[in-house]
C-alpha cells in the first residue's frame, strides 16, 4: 500500500567527537580528551550547512561534554530550527551505569542543554544504543528526568548493542517509562537488516539504503529514523594507532563517500526532527520553530 504524498522521515545527528566513540574506549581515556584537538565543531557546521542547503531540519543528540566546550555550536543548532536533544554527558554507556548514576547523568545533562540552548529538551539517545532487555529501567528514569521519548534501543543483533526481539516501530517497553523510537530496520526473507545509518550506511551501497527506506515508506507506510555522526563526514581525521582491525574497519570505512551519500539521502527523501515526525506518539512535544 502506497503512503500519502509527503511522508517525512526523521533525521538524527549524534554530536560527539571522533575520539569519543565506543570503539576507542580502550585506547583513549576520558582524562586525555581535553588534550586532543577537537574536530566536532567544524564537522557539525558542515552538516548544518548541508541541511540548510537542502532546507532540512533534524534532531541533534548532543553530549553535555560537547555543549560545555562548544556552547556556540549548540546555539547554532537551535538557531537553525533543529531539535536539541540529549546524548548523555560524556558518552558512558547506560549498561555501565546503575539507576542512580544514570538518573543523575540524564537529569544534569538535560538541564545543562536547556540552559545553553534556551529550548526544551525532551529527547534522549543512549551512547552506543546501550538500552536493551537488561536495563529497561532506564526508560522509567528518563521519564523521571523530564524526557518524553528515547531513541536508544536498536532492534537488531550486534556484538556491542541491540535488542533483536524489540519491535521496529514506536513502543513503550516499560509501563512507567518514555516511548521508545527505534532506528530504522527492514525485514527481508525473515531477517531484520539495519538501514538507519551509521556504519551500515557507509558499508552498504547507497542503492540499498535508498531501496530499504523507500520500502519502509511506500510498502509499510511508516517513517524511518536515520542517524549519523559529524566525524563520519571527516575523512581527514587523525588515524589512531593500535586500534583493532574490526574497530578500524567500522570507524574509517568509506568516510570519503559519506558527505555525497548524505547529500543524496537529503535529495531523495523528505526529513524532519523526531518531535515533528512522531508528534502523534510523543504527547506534549512541540516541534522547533523554523
């Protein structure tokens, strides 16, 4: 069944620097972060310019650590009419936090982002999609902290994250928690395949991503949630030594193709922030002003 004309998908950006990814945790201690030349501001500005060129608005999940170091970047995101959302403070996975620590982290980060951006922050994405079957309590803590939704459960099987039994559509896995909005997947031959961005977008040919998103929109009649990182548009970023082959492959694969692929995605589909696309399932959320 074809969908109504003008279906809008949700575009999301996880604002973190290249050295803050989970793949580098064992090689770069947080105590060294301040000594590394930051590239996130310039890379995020490239994304902002690209979105402005395509007249597109998105949701930016920003680390509190980034907002502390680059408050002007947060204000430019808001000034561009984008949704400001939380990625936690310093990219600690939710699986490595207890309920008390997690609640303190997401509460403080939300308040700080609202102070810097001067807009409500109602959305959250856990570092490395680290909410799953074993810590669904986190969704209730998010509700306590004032959030309205999470996009933190990836309904696939992966060595670092994933809850493959989770539905691919919005759901509420904890009765007292916020609504969960999963990143896009498509089912082919009984197998669920990720098609919502990140390393998969750089790994698979662009033609696959275009086909999969069109299938979601036109055959299944539902919008997709897509994500990327600013560092993925930066093929000139420093190459860290002593990184394992798997991590090296995942992080550096096809960085030189990412900007062109993202431009094609913006051209081939319509996009908006999460609070606009999913306003029917996020009670009380308001879309940012253009």
